[in-house]
């Protein structure tokens, strides 16, 4: 049983989910004139929603809650706030997932209070209903058991953070600091229940080396956690 239940999301799933979400919005009769992506996770779904709904106007605003994969800050924060004249426009705010709901709600409230829109509604590909404090106006998948969705646009970031977490927590539990490449891959699959492929493992380790979180011993072909 993985320590962190994770679903490896494919690009095909993203297109299917986004098209289905757009259909739900269209069938509800809502016709947005401006789509706003909640960055960073909402960029791709928002662009697809624009395509599937025939909306030309696309903007973005950064509302952030998760600062590390599967770990949240205490509260959401709005980064780089700015004002945009959306007077008289129907606005659709799009994110990839609603887990706590804080990021989407914060973005919606800021747009409503500062951009002068006619109406603001929210949408997300997934809504984790048991833990979310906010329900979007539109969603495609209701997730009834918490799981970390590993999207294609965060694959490398999540992978190096997951490896770091696995190595750090294993050190706290067992004192293990040295890992072979095979041990890292096998451990990753066991901890998270997914396989991201050799390219992502290699790139993740490169980043961990650059960040001075691990060092590599070429003579022993081992990665050492720096503690």
C-alpha cells in the first residue's frame, strides 16, 4: 500500500476531462467571455476550456496553497495581484483541482471585488469533496477519497520533491543515507505507487544534486542524502 496515494494523470485524460467539463458548463447555459487560469495548475485546463467553449479572452492569476507536492501551507496566498477591467463580462475561473478549495475561492473573491465583472463562476477538473472547504460551480470528477493527482505539467517538480521526502523520512526512521539508483526507483514505486520513467528519475536527481540536497559518490555509484 503506497504511503502517498498517487494517480499518474496522462495528457489524454486531461483533454478528455477538460472537454467533458466544457460540455457541463455549456449545457448549464453559462457563456463566459473571459476565462481566468489559476496558475500554475490551471494554465493547461483553462486554455483547453477556452478552445472547447470558443472563448478568446484568457488571463491568469496566481493563487497558491501547495508549496510542496502533497504538503500544504496553512493558508492560500495571492501572488502578484493586479487589476484588470472586466466590466460587464461573465468570467470563468479555472483550476486543475479543488482539494482545500482555498486557492480557487481566493482567486474568485479577488476577481469579483477588484475586476468589476458582471458575474464570476468557478470550474475545476476534480473536486475532492470530503476535504474541500469550497465547491466549485462546475467540476467534472468528484473524488471521494483523497489522492494526489500527479499532472503532466508538474511531473518533474513532484518527482524530485517526492524523492527528497522519501529519502528524508527514511533517514529519520532508519538512519539510511545512502541509496543506489535502483533503490531510489524501487522505493519511489513502493512509496507512491506510480512509475514516472527513467527520464524523470534522472532529471529529478540532477535537480537534487544542484540544490545540494544529495551528493553522488561515483566510486560506489551511490546517492547520499546530506543531513
